[in-house]
């Protein structure tokens, strides 16, 4: 069976939900960052699938996913830098313990 | 331009003293040059300014006219308010220009001797230059805003120079007092300016006059504006009840008293009323207020001057009294006679102050009880002082006689009550001036110090003023001066010199002045009548006079301390605490309470935030899907 648009979207939703679950439940900042990457991967699958099945001539969806990948890479660089700086200061990357701004 | 005087030279009249001030204050200060040459710089600027003023005034004297010198646009608030910086030259201005620059010049020369060896002479001459500039600006300004600025500037200079010896608490106190009390009057002046601007739509003096005469300004507004302007004049010219600052202002250096607090600045109130006279003429209420306040002040200050022990205090009260005379002249007779008295008064009062300064310079005191017998030791000072005193007392043919005569004459024909007050004042003036003369120069010297005659640099300005104190009145012998100023008629000089004796008033005023002098001679020179005994006989009146009617006490203890401090300011304080602070505190309290309620939302758990985020987006997505 050749997978259709529906199958791709289901896969995309599953991956996105896994990432979302991880991002909400995990405490480690690094893990949260990884989960966000997983969510972005899910979204990318959806975009490429839409592009392939709905507008096969134009490559809008594909080019968007390339953008998302680039921005995600930059985001990881910044995010990891912040996490590193945090770790140097507080010796932890547990997000529940990083609560200085809490009233 | 008139007399073919280039406009640039007219601008230089106030410009030169300003340049001198700038040079002294900025250049000398930053370059740290401190030499006696600084005084000469200021004197040179004033001398040039005086020469130009004399030129202008001479032109006006032969051909009186009003000249406007267009300036440049200084402020333009979107066409709503356009202020042009221009000058006006008219006979009134001309006479003031001469008085201001001449007295300023002589005072600065005199200061070279009087202030010799004093610290910060630089500052002294800088302030005097600034004062001269501000006074000339006030006189020449063609619009009320510039006039008001210069008006405040002369007040500032007065403050700075009264407090010249600021390390003396009394001087600092007196400077503050002068500033505060004149500020009460300035409030009235400013209110009048705003009132005139809202109703006439312009700040130009001539345009305001034209609008008022054309009836474009309602008579109520004119009356209130005139009263406001007069309130400003009362503050500056130390009229009752705003007079208390002037006697205290004697804490300043004596040349300053001669320039600012006798000849020029205090007379600027009279000038102001004269400048705005068309408004006053439209309002009988305002005119009679001016006349009444003037007469009351003249009499009131005269009684205090009778009993003071300090020469400068006597002269200060005498100045207040004579300013009252000028106000009386304005209220009853018009600009010309008041300005004529201002003109002569400037010379003989400046002379008297310089005489007092000269006495102080060699004896180190202003207290007449410690003097006496100075006639032999200081003959020049004595001679010039006596001339000044004779002129002030109104003895024929000295300057004071002619100008007082005009005022008494206008009072006699208008208001008999005010005339009686003016005549009583004339008697007291003669008495207290010769009380000073006999106590200071007559009798035997009281102290062990060896007084000596002052140096030439001080005597020469006094001699110049003495000549003017004798002759300044002759300028009006043919009635020319008052005619130029707008009232009066011309006649032959012989009529002016001798013909006035056909009128009984001249004999009356001479007799009054003569009897005042005679009484002083009998009491203080011959001691036929004991001054002490008289004081004892009239002890209630003496006490009242000696304590200056307790006006200072009234202001300080009752109006200042009780009414303002305990009453009004306390009320303000409470308003501040309850209403203003209360509002701010309540707003802050409300924020605090509401934030306590919502701060539980911010618990610092990232996972919880994410969950809320998720549900929020899900809710929005559902909303979009189901509502289309």
C-alpha cells in the first residue's frame, strides 16, 4: 500500500504529540529542548506531505521546512548556550528549580 | 532715525552694560584675571551708554516724539503669540535713560573708593553692570513681556547686591526679604499682563494703549489691569503695605543703596505706572487708589523717619516717603510732575546716600548717636550732604523745591485731604533731614576714632550730584520738561524762577520746610528743646513710630507664622498628606491586593506553564474550527 496524505498526517500528529508530551512533562532543560525538536520534526512532516499531495508543482511546503530546520538549528545553539550559562550559575538544569523570578 | 542717531547706537545703550557684565562675569571668571581694571571696564561701558543716552534725550528735549525701533521676532507660538524684541524711545524713556546711566556711572566711580579693598569687586561690578542693563531694558522695552523680564532682572540684581556681603546673616536675610516681598507685587503685575493679553490680544504697550482707548478692552478689565500693574509698582517702589523690604535692604553696600534703592530701581514702579498711564487715565478708581496709597505712604514713612537712629534707615524711609509723593503726583497730576520729581529725587537722594556712605567710610558706623561734629573733619561731605538735604526739604531755588511744588500744586487743586497729608510730609521731611544733618555734622565728635575726609574718587561724584541737586529743577524753569512729558505749558524762565511766588502755595511750602529745619536746629543744634522730653511727652506716638507701626512684627508673627505657616501651609500639608499622598497610597495598595490574588498563577513550574499554553492553543483551535 502506498501511504497517502492521511497516513503522513497521522504520523506527523503522533510525533508532534510525543514531543509535546515530553516538553510538558520533563524537567531537564536539555530534554525539553530535544522534545521541542521532535515537535518541529512532526510539523515538518506535515508540511512536506501537504506540499507533496496538495500543491505538487510549487515547493512552498518544502522550502518552509528547510526554513524551520535552519531556525531550529539556531534555536538549539542559543538554547544550549543559555542552558550552559544557567548550569554554570546554578549547577542545575532542572527547570522547576530555576525560579528566581517567581514571586 | 531721530537726530540721525543710527539704530545700532540706540541698541548699544542697554547693550554696552550687558557686554560689560558678560565680559566681567564670563571672561574674567574663566580667565581668572582679577585686577582693579575690572571696575574701569564697567565704568567705561556705562559712560559710553550715558553719552548715548544724553544724545537721545537732548534730541527728545528739543523735539519730543515717540520713536519705535523695530526689533526682531523673538518668539512665535504658531501665530497665536508673536513677541518682537523692539525698543521704544519717547520723552518718558529719555528722562529715565539719563537718570539711570548718570547715577549708575557716578555710583560706580564712587564705588572705586568706597569698595576699595573689598573682596570680589569683580562680582560687584558685574552685578552693577547687569543691573544697569536690566534697568535700561525695562525702560526701553516696547512690550510687556520683555518689560516684565527686565523687571524681574532688576529685582534679581537687587537681591544679589543687597546680599553682596552674603556671609553676614542680616544681609542674606534682607536680600531674601526684598525678593519675597517684591514678589507679592510682581504677582499682580504678571496677572495684569495676562489679563491684558487675553483681552487685547497683544503684549505691545502702544497697541494695548490704543486698544484700551478705542474701547476694545472693557472698563472692568482696564481697572483690574491698572490695579495689578500698580500692585507691581507698590512692591518695587516700596509703597505701604509692601514697603518693609526697603529699610532692610540698607544692609547692602551703600553705593548700591544709592543706585538701586534710592535713585533707579525703586523709582521703576513710578516709571511703570507712568508708562502704562493711558490705562490709569481710563480708570478713575485706579488713579485715586494710586493717589491715596501714595499720600498714605508718604506720611506714614515720614513719621518713621523722624525717630530712626541709623542714617541709612532715615534715608530709606525718606525714599519710601518721596516715592509716595511721586505716586501722589501720578494719581493727581499726571506723568510729567511725577517723573519730574523722580528726576530731581534721583540726584539728591543718591547724593545723600553717598554722603552717608562717606561718613560710614571714615567713622565705621551709621548710628547717628555715635557721630557729631563731623562738619570740621569732613567739610566736603558735609557741604554736599547739606545741599542734598536742602534740596530734599524743598528749599528754593534747589531742585527739590520745583518738583515738590508741582505735586503739592496738583494735590491742592484736586484733593484737599491729600494735600494736607503731603504738606505734613514736607514738614517732616525737612525736620528729619536736618535732624540727620545736625546730629551727624553738628555738635561735638562723640567717639575716639579719627575720621578723615574721603578720597577724591568719592568726593567728585558727590560734587557732580550736588551740582545736579541744585540745578536739576531749573530744567523745568520754562515748563519745558513737563511739557515734553505731556502736561504743562511753557512760560518764560523768569516766571518759572520768581513768578511762582505770586502763588501763595510757594510761600506755604517754603514756610513749612523752613519751620521743619528751624525745629531741627532748635532741638538738635541749640538744644533749646530736649528731644528726649518731646519723645517722653508723645511717648505713645514715639513708640509707635520707633517700632515702625509694628508692621514687621505683624507680617512675621501673625501673617507669616500664624496665618500662613500654621493656617494655610498646615492646610496644604494636610491636603498633601491626605489627598495627594492618600491617592497614591491607595492606588499602590489596590495593586498590592490584586497582585496577591493573581500571584499564585506564577508558580515557576515550567511544565505547568506549558500545559496552560497547550490548553490555550487547543481552545483557540477549537474555537476557530467550530465557529468557522
